[in-house]
C-alpha cells in the first residue's frame, strides 16, 4: 500500500503493546506470493524487533489491531484472547435493512480449502457473534458486530446467515453499492462506467477493549479509513 507508515497509524502505545489502525489491503502476516508490499508483522518488527501480532485481521479489513512488544506481553494478550477477556467491536455496512438488537448467532464454522468458510454443524468449530443495528438506511444498514469467538470470516458468514451480507463481500453474497443507489437525482457522465463506492469488503475493526500489563482496562477506537468514511458519509446524507 502506498504512503503507509506504521508510526502514523499507532493509536495507543506503552512499554508492552501498541495498537495500530491497519489500513485495508495490508496483510497481517506474511503471505506467499505477497506482491503488495510488506505485511503488518514485517512493519511492526521494523519498529520493534521482537514484535508479535496479538490477533489477525483479514487483508481487506481495516481497523484496530494489537501488537505485543515482547514475549511476556504476547503471553499476556494471548491469555486474554483465550479466556475471552478482550472485547472487539466491528462496524459493517450490510445489504438490506435490518433491525438487530442483541441478535446472537451461534453457528459452527468449518474452513474450506479455497480460503473461505461454511457453516457445518457436524464438523465446524464453535462460533458466536452478537449484532446490533447502528443506523438503518433505505437499502443498507450500519451494523455493530461483537465476535465472542475468533474464527476466520466469522462476522462475514454469520451476517450472511442473517440475510445481511456485507457490502462488496462477493464470497458470502454481498453486493456492490453505488452512489446512484443512494443519491437522489444522480447523473452519471456519458461514456463512463459507475464504480462501487467501496472497492473492498465494508468491514472495519472499530475498537478493542483489553487489559494492560499494569492491570488498567483500556478501550482503543480506530477511526474509519478514507473509503469506509466516504461510504458512511454518503449513506448518512441519504437519511
């Protein structure tokens, strides 16, 4: 990703951890055949040589990600994840209008060889997510997602099970969103093809709540990146 400096994305830092606002299209860990620049892990280790990421965000997903500076800090954060003592808040723009009020999805997830997942009640691993509507628009909804477990693509497939696939998430039935869908009296210039308002899965890790090694409970919020902010701003204008 161009013009991305790790230090500019740091939201919180102490002697043990730092939390960054991961941009979209940046891998959390090193990937095979990586052609889009360094992973977040590589950049973190350029900043602190002993850095370890505490969890993982999908490449397209933006938002708050915690990184441990040393092994004791990594163990401290890993234990919190293991005992579900860390609260993660995600925001997603979904297709359709939905009134979620503490809607709980408890459906087991099975990874597939093609890099996606499916619901599998026989072989899948336990997965639980809670959903709340933040704002409902004419054809879309801004949803707060609280994953209790941390399975791959958990939020994405659980929303799809609610007939609320995330915008631009083609793997799970999500459709693109265009300005012509939400802006009244929209006129597209002749001989031009309208582009989607967002070019990736509209999912953002908005906040992390965890305990520092000093015993302090902190909640760190990650502002929307440019593409997510522009999408939500356009939707807000349509209200």
